[in-house]
C-alpha cells in the first residue's frame, strides 16, 4: 500500500476534528500532513520533468577483456533542489555498475565516469538509463527513462597461439614444394620491377601502365595451406555457464585459431553445427577475420546436427586441402572416427577437446586412446587453463 | 550554515540507521513532552519520557539484529514491562496492600484503563503503555520495515488527541511543533535508509556528499513545512464538538471533544458544555431533618486552573505523608483531636443509609459521607494526610475506597461529622493553622500570572473583611449574585491559553458548579485560607419517607446531582463547607446553614447573614455577555456548515478524480485509466495479460471502445518496447485514442441503463 493513502486518511480525520474543535494546533497537525502531500507531489513532478542525463557510451567493436569507460552528466534544470536521484543503467553488461546516486541543487550539474571491462562476448547494449527520484519523504517517487541506448559488439577473447602452426599445418612446406594443389591462389603482397626471368603471367599490368615500365607481382610466400575450423555448437554438448563454460572456451579457442591463421595469411574457414548450420568458406584477410569474429561474437550452441555428421559432410570436401581443426566438448567417439576418415595420408588434423567434466558435466572425462593419438593431434583444455599461454595448451594436449 | 553541514557530516559520517534511531527517539521524547505539558499528569510523569525512548531503542535494536517479526511481537510484553515497571513503581501510591498479586493487579488495571483514570499514577502507567507501544511500533517500522509514514501516524493520533483535549494549548505548542518537525525528519530519514538499501542491492554508488546534501534538503523542507503549517490560520476557531459527540466524559477542558453528560468525576476541571441525562445512581436516608450533600472525593491540588485529587505527589511538611490505611468496618483511623487533626469543636454526627448503584462513584467504589468521614460498615482504605510512618491515624481524610461495590450494587451505612459551628465562632477561629493544612494554600501560577489575576480579584472582593470567614462568605455571596454570575451548562470557551476560571471570573461570568467552586477555591487560597474542593453529590430529590428511622426521608440521587463545592479550614472547627454555586434548574443550591441549623435545618432558608453585595464589584470591567454570544470570539461553524464543507471536499475530490481520469498526459497514463474503467466494470487486467489481450477483452466489454482500445494497446506496447520510448506523434495519438474511449464508454453505460429501464418498463 502506498504511504500516501494513510496520510490522506490521517489528514481527513485531523481536519474533521480540527474543524469541530477549532483548536489551532489540531489544524497545524492537519496542515502539516496536507502540505507534506502537496509539496511532495509538486516537488516530484517538477523534478521529473527537469532532470536530464546524458552519456557518452562506447561504440563499435570490442574484444572480451577490453576495458571501456562511459561519462555521464546529470543536470537539474529545475530551481528546486533534487534531494536524491538514482541513475541506473539497464544494460546487462556483466560486472558493470555505472549507476550512481546523487543530490543536486537547482540548476547544477554533476558528472561521473564509469569504467568497466567487457567480460562476455555478444551484442551489448548501453542503456536505456533510468532515473528514480522524488521528494525527500518518499511519498511520490518518480521513475523516468532518460536516454536511449547504444550497442557494441564484443568479440570473443583472442589469445596468442604461436605454437600452433608447426604442429597442424597439414599441408606442410613439403606439400607445397611437391606442388600440392591449393584452392585459394596465393595473394599478392606487393609489386617490384620486372626481371627477365619473370613469366608474363606475373606482370602486373595496371602498375605497368601507370609507371610506364614493366612491373611484376610479388607473391606472399609466407602463406600456407588452408585451415578449416569446425566448432561444435550442438545443443547440450557444452557444460558450465557464463564465462566459465566450455562453450565460451571453445568459442574463444576458435576465434584465437582463426585469428592466428588469418594473421599468418592462411585461408581460414569456419564451419559450425548451430541451428543455422553457419559456415564461412575459406578466405584470407581482414574481412574474413572480421566476418568470423562477428559470427563468433554471437554464436550459440543451438544446433541439432551431430558433430560427426558435420565433420563427415565438410571433411569429405576438405580432404587433402589442408588441416581441419575440430573444437568440441563432445565425448561421443563418432566424430573422431569421422575426422579420421576425412584424413588423407600425410594430413594430420587437430582436435581441441574442451573437457566438459572440468566444467561440471557428469560422467567420466574423455580418455584419448593411443590409436586416436596416432591418427590425430590432440589438445585437451580444461577449465582454468590459461588460454593465452601456449605452453599450458600444449601441456594439456 | 547549510553549506557547511554537508562538509561537516561527510567528515564525521555515522550510519544512517543510527541517525534514524536517534531521530525516532527524539521524536518520542517530543511526543511524551507534549503529553506531559498538557497537564494530564499533575505530579511526576517523567518516567513516560524514559519509557518512550526505551521502547524505540528496544525496537531499533531488534530491527538491526534482523530478528523475525514474530519474535519481536512475542518479546513485546516482556520489554514493555521491563521499561514501564521500573520507571513507575516508585511513584505507586500506597494503598495499604503491598502484596505482589495486588501490585500486579494494579498494574494490569492501570495499563488497560489508566489512560482514562483521574489517578496520576494510573494515568502515568497507561500513558507509558501507550507511548511504549507507539515507540516500539515507530522503531520497528522505521528501521526494519522502512515505512516511516506508517511509523509516525500513530503519534499523530496521540498529538491530535492531546491538543484537542488540552486545557492549555499554549503549553503544548512548542513540544507539538518539535514533534511534528521530528516526525517529518523521521519520515525522510526512513526513506533515505530505504533508498540507500536499494542502492546497495542494485550496485548504485552514491556520489560523495549525497547523504549530507539530502539531509540539508530535508532540514530546509521540514523547517518550511512546519513554519507554513504553523502560520496558516485555522479555518474555524469555534468549538462545536458538543454537537457531534454528545454524552462523552465530563470534565474535559477547553476544546475538549463533545458535550459531557453531568455525572460524578473525581477531578474538578471546568470544561465545555454539559448536558443533563439523569440516571439514578443511589438512594439514601439520613437521620437529619434536612437532605445533605454527599461527599466522595476531595480535590486538593490546584494545577493550571483545575483541581485534582491528591495522588501523593505533593510535597508535604516534614513528618507528613499522603497515603492510605486499610480499615475493617467501623470507625475510620483518623485523628479528630483539635491539636493534631481536624478537630471539630462543634459538630454533630449524621448517619446515612444508602444504596449505591454500580458506577455511582465512577470506576472506583468510593464511600459516600454526609460530612467529615467518621465510620463505615464496609471495610476499605482511607486516604489522606497522616504521619510519614504510615502507622498513626490520618489527620485529614480525602476519600475512602471501599473494598466492595464498584461493579455491583452496594448497601452501605456511613456516619460523618457535620460542623455546627456558628458564624461568630468561625469568625473568631483565627488563623493558627496546623501543619498538615499548609499545602492547602498552594496556588501555583503558570507563568502567565493568572493566579495573580485571581488573587487580585479576591483581594478586591474581600476588601473590608477582617477574618477568614467573612472573606469566604463575601466571595461566596459575590459568586452567587445573579447580577454578576449566571449558571449555565454551556459556558463559552476561553481563548487559547487562558484558564477557564480566569475567563469565567473576568469575562464570561457564566458557568456551572465546577466554575463557581474552582473560582472560589482559588480565591480563598490566594488569601491564604486552606481550601479544598469536594466532589460528590447534591442532596437529590425526596422519594418518600421510610419506616426505618423516624423522620428519615429517602432521597433519590441521579447523575445530574453530581456537584462540587468548597471547604475552607478553620482552626478548631475543621473543614467548613461553602456553596458558591447559585440556584438553577440543576439544583436549588443554597449556602450551608451554620450552627445547629446545619443538622436541624431550622435556619436553612437559603439566605445568608452576609450582606448583599453592592451593585458593582471590582473586577467586572466588561458587561456580562448576552446569551447567544459568539463562542470564543471566533467563527463558530455549525454542524451543517462543517457537514457541507466535508461534503464539498468529497465532491471536489471526486471531481478532481474524474478530471484526472479524463485527462491523461502520457500513453501509460491513458492505459492506466483504461484499466481503471475496465476494473470498474469488472474487467480487471490479469497479471500475465498483455496489452493487446486486455484490449481485446476490454473491447468485448465495451464494443464502442474496442478499436481505440486496441490502437492504444498497440501504441503503448510500441512505446514501451522501443528504446527511445513513445515519440510525440504516438503520444498524441494515444491521448486521442483515450478521448475516443472516454467518449464511448459513458454512452454505452448510459445505453445499458436505458435498456435496463426499458426492460423494467416492459416487465412492468
């Protein structure tokens, strides 16, 4: 029950007895409660219309673990003093508490800066802001929405994985030397003056036309074979919740591997078994990196297709093209068999197994038989492993 | 200074719960102070302040300890007694029985009904109970439930009851004002505590100095509100409560609620209007030729113009004490010697045989005597002044409590001494008063020199008299003179802060027996003559003769025969009665005859040996106001006017509500009104119902408003679920939809009415 009702009832009773007795002090008691109601009502309404809060929120894309800051400015446009104002942000950003309470004289402003760290990937909203204010007696509290919302996209955390390449470049340098076919043509890194040994196909005609002399393309020799990352997003596979879940570890690993591969100018593709069957064909460059990271920012374990089927479907087409990296928490051996089947002689795939039991899943931890170790490379990742530390990951494997 | 407050407070920060608890305790102190300042307790009462503070502290501690509600309720009686008993036990008047069971019974009675008692101790205990309860409630509601308004509202009931019944509103103005201000502080502090708690839960950090700036705001707001409420003049100043509350308890003072019914009251408190609803309370017969007055209780303490029975609180001379002595049936333990006690050199014993109905003497079964109490055939406790050792007989008796009666009819035989001293004897009695009557001359002032006004009038009226008796009869005659004073049951109310008897003596000159007796008693005391008032009954009316005793007549006494008269002490002759109340329709009150006529009635002609007063007397500066004068010089509203005002206020509130219903200012407001209209027609919105679903149901109930209701639901949902909220165009459209709804619903309601009328006509 609102506190106003008993006050109104009390005013009525006091006014009646004051009226019939004519006692001045009885009137005073009635007046003070009546004035309390009136003043509180007017005060709250006047303030609710005159309070203004502005904010400068982060925009664009961020990565998990990145800090950010917001600046808020509240202005009391009323001549009345603001007894208290409680500004709250409805944004669901974990661990971020930009809400402040303050008291403000009429016509004055106050600013504050709230800092936070993006602790989870996804699309995050800043705002809308909600202000709770009112008279100092709490009879007429007001709640107003003060500002709209902005959105940022937070990529999964990306950790350095420098030790990855030598171990899982399925199409190794030897394969390149042997002239194994590579789907994606080598990228042009720069141009240089034409040399007599250069073939005609190597001439960069556009530059030649611009400079008036023959110019040859220089190919990026650092590139390697393609990578296909298969991320298991089948519903019910992952364990744990929030940041400490096997899903987040798997997504973060996928992002880190893709990021590392693309930074090394490899062609990287990503396949998942989420409910949309999202897949990104192998590609290079910043655009591909952003496409993959944007997807991984919002990826969810919503799929129904078993991982084995996904591996079988995509591994067959990938046979002999490069390495396949499967990231999963699935303890069903079917997907291992499918992955082994997808291998060709001389091609080694990598299994990144995020151990679900370390995230609270029931049952036994995965035991990797020797045959699997012979056929595939294995990393075992457990909860608490420092993903940024390559030694830890290696040790886990 | 307000600018410095936040800096100071931020440096010396204290938990808000501590501030709140302190404010609540201060509030309780102010409330207790206000009640005590009203003069309800003649002596003592300071323990009430302690109890009030203790109750708040106890509840605050329990609230901070997060004790369950049920535990708090269960602990309440124990904590209450722990606070009340130690503070009031020492002041408990001795009644001759100090056993534990009796003491517990007295406490139980005082806690349950003490607030209506005329006894100081019982009232104090009752007051402590009320203050403890409200203090406990306040502490718990403020600190645990965080409902400041609900916490302080009971205190407003106490404050209001206090002021409307106060005899001296000026005396309570300061504490009431402080209490009002503190109540607002408590409400604000509770609210701050609640929002700070919410901030803690929702991770909202308070910027520096938020609390102290809030406190500064509250100080300014409270000061402004209190000052404004004190400055706004009252809408009415006349007391018409008697027309609303007839038949309430007598003896209420200035501004008391209701016209009292005439009935026995131990205290003598000249108050508001009285009405006569005679109910037979006793019958009696005596062995005198004449009917007699029946004394019940003596009022010996004069406080702020009123007279109260002595509860033992007055400071007496060394070796004396006020107390009670138990006695078996028979002669009372009192000293009638001329040297030590109220020796009555000339007196006659009068026997009375009476049958008293329950409640004849109020809630206490007092003995009724035809004069100075001498014996009773029922056991009881006799109260009065005696030696401080409690061992010896009493020097003077002020009342006798019987162990029987009260709630049942009692047949009792008493005897008493009636003075037969002649006028000459009394004139020559001198002024060598014994020590035990010294305190009967006290006439304390209130700071406004109203006692001095009484003393000045008394001196003027008794100019030329040479002895106490002539002085007393001069005053008596003056008051009885119809040219100067009139008897009325509807005396005008005195202005605020003026003692009713001072107003009676100097301005109104109209009153009933309490006015006349109180005024004469105060005037006699101002002259240094030991005086007390006697509350009891007048002679009543004869019913017929009985055969039990030759010459005895059966008298019937009703509540309307309740009466107060004056007794002055004359050395050697004891307490001599005087009758200052003039004859009226309430009784042919005549001066007491002196000499043998006091018991034989031979000289009881109603005349007095005192010469008739002159046409004019000192002190009568203003003409006697005519009947029908404006009460209290103020604007006395009639019941019809007040009823009209109340009805008008209700109509205005209803009109405001209808206007509020018709004029929303936002889509949400429009929707709220739609829900209200739907609720009135029995279509309340269900908890999980969406706007659209409810709009469909509303539309089914009000087909004409179906489309706008649906549109309004859509607009509202769009506004609520969009980040930016509803834009201006949507807002306007929503308000337009509401206007369509508001236009359609009444016509449909009227249409239903027309159809139902038509159906009735067809049936008819």
